[in-house]
């Protein structure tokens, strides 16, 4: 049996078919095969959260999944979050407004994690937001501005729906 | 920090998976991958064959009937966390799961994977022992039931034999309205616990304790039920003196030192957390303690 396999998957709405080594992690596949370098590689053992992507809408560590396991799935990365016209979406705009990023390393994981969280919990408390991002390390902001951004985004999204 | 080469298999059925695991040399099953993938990335393990169980739909599912909860080994921790049926029959489970890693890891991590990996302080291991769990191991020759008391054979060593894989877990549900509490101490939220205690309690109409279950994690290679304390409390009126007396047994358990924490500290924590768990389970307070 070969150690390579051809997989088909959808990333940010676009279909791809690529051959990959079966031991390649999803995050390495996204970065090296698809040139989607928005998703960052940090600790490579599931602690830092920088590589978080959405798999069929559910957040997962891109370093703790093999690319072959994503065959047939719909993946969303940070590149797929913006509005169709390319402008920042509500959550991204809230990060900008609140200085929710400085170096930007943790940002792709923060945004994907909070995208899933806010879809599931549109009216979170500050504590719930802090728990939601407890699996994402940020060494710049002290988290305060990220929490503020998440709460602003939740508020704007709720107002947009009512 | 990349996995070593291996031959990848993704069977669609349990018989195929069992056949691969029994036939191939140096093969490892891959469940949710939230422990095995880091070990592969670190090259702590180097299997020749990786048998991915994620395409076996028959291994996932939750069925609760007749006071027994049956869980497929590949049931995601996320599915336990968000299942209304689990919340009703095993209300402590949500509280315990809030300490398991983070949302992103619970989304992939599985019930059976956690039990097989067997971190000494794993919350789901505590839940299994607390609810008198029975595990089903499947091999080419059929199924074998393993009591949770027999599951832990040593540090990170489970009771599976060569060619066997864990396919299901059964937990015994307690009567509706029972008291429960899960107390854990870790340095950071989502870290492995230094010590953790699960507690279930049933009070009769007069407020007397009918029965109680206590399970301590983090001290030895697996969870420890406090049989003496459970016996001591049955038929007694709840009191701080009673809780203190029960918690003494937690401190008497054998404990291990590691680079960060002494055995004495673990034992102290076990006593304190046992007391707190009892107090909260009896008070029936359902306030979720999400921060460590």
C-alpha cells in the first residue's frame, strides 16, 4: 500500500483534488499544497490553537488531523471568513476596532474558534468568551482586547438579526 | 515535529479494523487523535501501520435506556457534552467534560480514545469508574466485557489484549434528581488535573444519604473509588463532620510525585476536593465551576 493518496476536499468553497502523503497534517497540507498560509503552525501538539480551522463548521486543530482525514469535508480557514466582496466580516472588523491583534500569529485560530463559538452561542457572557478561547494562546494582547472584540461582534451580529 | 512515515488504513467496519489490528505488526488505532497525533508529531510513537477508526460510523452513538447508557467508543466528547439525553441521565458528565482539554479538542476527541490513552487524571476515566462502567473489547474471536475496575493495569496501560480494540462503553445511570459534583484542580483551565474528584449522592425524603459514590483521579495510574467513604455515608445525615471523615480516605490513597507536584500535595488536594464535592453534591447546587 502506498504512503500517498489522492484526496478531494472543499476549502473556503473551492473544490480541490490533490495527492498527499498520508502522514501530512491538515495544516501542512493547507499551507504547502494549497498555499493557504493564513492558518499558522505553532506548537504542533494541539496546545497553542494557532492552526485551528473549521471542519464542516466545527473547530479542530489542523495539526492534530491528517489531511487524508479531511477528504470529502468542507474546510474553512481564515482566508474564507471575509465577506464575499472582500471586506472584513463582523468578527474581523471587531478585532480591528478593538486592537484584538498585534503580531497576528494567534489571529487565524482566534477567528475560526470564535466563528464556531458565536454561531453556537450568540449572546455569551465575558466568562464564556474567555473559556471559549482558553485553547488559543496569545502573547501580545493579554486577551482583554480579544474578549472585547468577541463581545462587540456578538452584539453587532445580534442587532443585525433583530 | 512531523509524524514519522506509516502505512495508513481507514477501514469502514469494525471487523475490518479488528482484522487489520490483529494481522499487522506494530499497528496503532487512531481515534480522535487528540493524544496520539501529538505523540506522532513528537515521534514518541512510530507505528508501521495506522488504523484510522474515523470512518467507522457504527462506532459512534449514544443510547440511554433502562438505566444504562451505551456509548460507541468513537462517540466524540463534543457529542457527550451537547447531548440532552446525557445531561438528563448523567448530569455530572457536562461538568466533568468542561475540564477536558478545550472545545477544539473535544470536537475531535472521543470517549473511547480517552479511556484507551489512559492519562491517569482523565475525566472520562473518572466518569466511567464513578458510574460502574463496563467496557466492550472486540477481537476476531468476538466480544469481551471488562469492568472499569479491571481496566487500568498500570500507568497508561489498559486491559486490552493484542488484537482487541475498545468498541463500546456502558455506564449505569443514577436515579433522576441525584446530587452530583465534579471538582478538579489544574494549573490552567484545560490542563491535565493534578487531582480531581467526582461525586454522586442520593438523599431520601428526610434528607438522609441513601447512597453515595466518590471517585478520585490523579493520584495513581487510574481513578480510585472511595469504597470506605461510600459505605460510611450510607444512612447518615449529611454534616461537615461526616464529609471531613469521608475525605480522610482520599488523603490516604497512594500518590505519585512528579517534576511539578509532590505526592503529599496531591493527597492534600484529594482530601480538600472530596470535601468540596460532597458539600456541593449534597447541597444540589448545579453551579458549574468552569475555571480551575
